[in-house]
C-alpha cells in the first residue's frame, strides 16, 4: 500500500524535473521561416548544417548560411 501511494507523486516529480530540462528555441531562416524547437539545435555539423527536431517531432536539417538567428523562446 505504501509503495502505491508514493509511486504517483514520485513519478510526477521525475516527469516535471525532466520537462524542465528542455529549452524551447526559435530558429529563423533568411526567408522568414521560423522553426520552434524543443531544445537548442546542435551546433553546425562538419558539412555546414544545423540539425534539430521541431515541436511536432519532425527532423529538420538546414544549411548554416540560411540561418539568421537562433534565440531562446519565451
């Protein structure tokens, strides 16, 4: 009985701690397109691209010279 009563609050606390680790970021391209990401994009890869996952879960890869700004979301 004790384990069941402690399980839910403990699970909720772990979930909230993990949710707080992400940093929503807005990536703006030169053509005005904006991507809202779950986390800060990886730095520029060796082949000159930024890779990130948008909030819908789609993987996005854009050339670094097309990126205007990368800023932390509100």
